[in-house]
């Protein structure tokens, strides 16, 4: 019983109130003043007398954690319900209603609903999305409200646009979510079965086909052998016919579908049209048959059993195919080398096949003999083209180009070689040799010539330095150009041979336009270039020279060592250049002066006066490693530690050198030898490897860079013999590399 509304018995409604705003109830819309706040509360947001505020969306209980909006907290979270509805069927005897099963999806982020019916085969009704996703209002009289999560539960009927859906089940996520909301979920009820679907299923199961079609499973063959083609080279001898000639064919057998295509190999100037295909792709029958009547080659055979058709007669299908017509087609087992196949009356001989075909027959059929059959006659072989002889006008290449077509074209120049071997900075790509005349005339014996070979275009120029009071005017002796080798036919059909870079070396005898020269020396750039390109210049390859001498020595190693020791009475391990040359010629009379000079340059004995500044040498080595981007110093140090069994930090000279070669350190051998001589050694001759690695480590211990330039070209160079450049040779190192360490 409530208290009477008298003074002293009423409560002040403003106690504890913080909001005193008044809701907006009226507004102007399209110049018309109207009431817009039918459901808006009163002062401070409190409902008016008799007013019940309806929530606009689903209301979820508050829990611990951040207070996020629904469209963030429930993003991609959907409740899934299994439901069905009953649809009446009119004017049909087989069925009166249908039970249609569907899925109801409720999206928690915006309270939207979507209804989907799974598609079934041959249903006869449109299925799929029955209701697209949107917020669905409730049926009247509550059509001003929308369905929320509180309206969904199992065994509940929901009216969606006059269709009543009965919810029968849900998934595990939906069940757990409803339990957390405090909803009591009843037991799952099985949906009723559709009688018409059961009726159609029974009819389908009771139907038995009179005779099922035969299944030809060609999919497996296609998947296993797709794009696998056997290729045979065939020969068709058509010489028996008028104007016939032998013709070459290429047969392609496609393993994917056992089809064959044949292409003809048409040689140039044969007089035949270049037909793209001799036989189109298809199955090739073994025997030529007449054209079949329509229906004769059908897949099914019909037997007439009772009278003529159409007058009470009947027929049945012949399951045994007694009257079927079978055609034999060529298979892969019929195609072997030496076999003759019938291609619509043309006899083709299989003569050869490719590697894939051989491997296929070797694997599947165990055939090992694939000897090709010679079918070409020598009389039909193409003759080499004969060019007219050179007439003396212009160059040989220019005259040959004028014979190749009606419109003469200039000869093509090797542009790539010109760009690679042209002068770049201080790298001239010019090999210069000092030469003398091969003559007995006293006046010409003292003359010296400088022969320059240009690597960019294989041209040669001969220059004679002027000598005062010699009676001979110096200067250019031979203009720059390519020089032919002697003893060649001047006006022949073959191209003449010219002097190339590998024909010029110290000790070579050359004949330039009937002037014979002997090359007696080369400049430093020529020696360096030949040593760097050892594959082009074998006389500059020290390893090749040592291997050649080793084969000459044979088993006389002790005699060779004693031979060198006898020529070194002091026992210091050093020989003069002249002594080395004499000993090498005694060991191998065919050795050239250039090979002797290469050995002398490699094993030259250098004193401290001849050596380079250590700081400058380390700077050059770091620059070489920096250009090659070498950073494997840690692995190099590990390799040294592995070879150092006693862990003393010292290794022998040869071991350190072998480790450098095994790790492929991009340093020349002469530079490496010079660096190893700078490293301190102990009493037993072992060198300390840790300071060496530290000196080479340009990443952690860089040294100031120094200007290191290659050898400058001296335009006034007149030759300097290697005897003056290399005076002494360390023959002990030479013998160690030649015969092995004793």
C-alpha cells in the first residue's frame, strides 16, 4: 500500500540527480512543425508516467574489461541456428506441403539477420539466400521494434516477414554464447523430414537402368601423359611414282590420347609448298577401310526380336556387341625403329627417334637397341657453297659480302671485342714487342723494331726507333693493319689467315710482308697481360710450363736436382738468368725464350732493396680484397686454427699458402708471397698467421688507402731485356713446385 500524497510523505525526486536536461520532442521537417520524440524520456533521461522505454538493439550484460562498442567487441561473431519452415503445396497429388530446412545467421555487431537455404539437387524451387542480411522488424503490433539476441533460443518460433521459422538447433559457439547471457537452452529437437524428398529418394533408388553405358576412363591417361609426345623421324620413298622423290617426315605420337600427326621436313629450294601439316592430328587406322554407313560404328548395338519396327515389333540392346565393328588403330607398341606403317596408303619407314622416345621405350618395354637406319643417299647430300676467288679489290671480307646478295653490305665488325679490348684509361690493350731482323747483313743485324699488336681489332704496326749516325731513317716501318701469314694462295676461294695475339711471343719468328723478324723482348704490360690471360697465352702459364717440364724430366728427378746444385757452387739456392736459360734449354730444347722469361719472373729472387714498402704492400692487398668484396676472414682464421694442431699460432710457409689457395683468396700469387715474407717467423721457420689475417682484414683494421696505379705506357720505350730486369732466380722454389718438396 502506497503512502498518501501528503506533505511529509513524499520524496524529493531531485535527490542524487546530476542531469537536468530536457529531451528534444519537436522539430521542423520540410517546413512542417511536427512531434519527433514519441519515445523520448523526460527531464534527466527518466521515463515519463506510464512510459516504457524500448531498447534500440541487443543489450548485453556488462563484465570486466574494456567498455568497447558492439561493432568492435562482436566483430565477425555470428550466431548460427538450424531452422525449418513449412510451405504449402497446392494442386499437386504427390505432396501437400514441404519441409524446407534453412540456416539463420544473427550478426552480433549490428543485430542483422540472414536466412540461407542450402541448395539440394533437382529440388525444383529457388534456393540459396532467402532473406538478405539486414535488421528485421517484429510482426505487428510490435513492428516498431527489431529482433534482438533475446528473441532467439532453441524450440522457438520466429516470424520473419510472415514466414514462421522453427529453430531446432545451433552450433557450439552459439550455445556457449547464449549460456553466458544466462539463457536456459532446451534439448535439441530433430527437424521433421520432408515427405516429398523421401518419396523422390525412394524412386531414385528403385530405378535400375536397362543397360548402363560403358565408361571409357581416358582421364587417367590424359593426366599421366599430358604433353608427353613421342617423336620419330620417318622416310617416305615416293620415287616409284612419276615425278616422285624421297621425302622426310616427322611423326608425333601423343600419349595423352593415342593420336598421331605427321609433319613434312621441306628442305630449302626444294620446289614444294611449305604445307604446315602432312597428316592432321587424329587416330591412324592400320588398315584402309571403306566409308562406313551411318550408325554402323555406333557405341550401342540394337537387336530386333519381334517383327518389323513400328508394327508391334520390339528390340533389345545387345550387351555382347555381336555386330559391333572394331577398327584397329596404331598404338605406341606398334611404333619401333625399322617398322613400316601404313599412312592411308603411303608406306613410312621409322628411322630414328629422340632421347625422350628412347627413354620411354627403354622404361616401358625394355628395348635397349635404338640404332638409327641410314636412309639418306649420298647423292642427295647438300654440297658446300663455293665462293668465287678473291679478285684483289678491297678486302677479302668486303668482296665476300658482295657475293652473298644482290645488295652488297659492308662486313660486320666485332663490336663487342672492340668495346672490351679498346683503350680504357691506363689500360691500353696493346702488346709491344722488341724485335730484330732475321738476316745476315751486318747493317740490318743491329736494327731494332717495336711491334705493337692492338687487341681490339688484331692489327699490327711496326716502328723503328731512330738511331743517330746510323745512316737509316727511323720512324714507321709498317702501317697499321692486319698482316697475312706467309705461304698462302693470294687469290684463293678460302679466307686468308692473319697473325693473331697467340702467334706473338718472345722468341717467335714472324714474317711481315717478306720481312722476317725475331721477337727478343716484350714490355711489362705484355708480360702482365699474358700472365693474366693464361688460357689464351699458354707460354705465359707457369703451371703449364712446369707440367711440360715434368713430363720431359720423367723419372730423373734426382739427376735434375744434382744438375742445378752443380751449377750453384756457393750453395745459396740462387742462379743467374743466363744459367737458368742454359739449363732449361738442356732439359727441353723446344722451350721458348718467353717460357724461360715467365719462369724467371715467377721465381725471381728479390732483395730488400727490390722489395716494396710493407705499408704500401698491405694497402694494395686490402684494396684488392675490397674490390672483390671478400669478407671471409673469420672462416680463414678457423682454417688456420684447424691446421694448427699444437695451437701455437705458427704454421709453415707452404701450409699457409695452401690455406689461402683452398679458401680462394683473390690475391695474385706473387703478392701473396711478398705478404708472407713480411710476417715474422720463429726459429723453426714457421710464420705467425694471426697478424697476417689482421693485416688483411680491411673491414676491422683498415689502413689508409694509397694511390696504386698500373704500369704506365712509355711512348718512347725501346725495349729492355728480361736479363736486366730479372737477374737472379730462386731455383729451390722452382724445384719444389716442379718436383715436389724433398
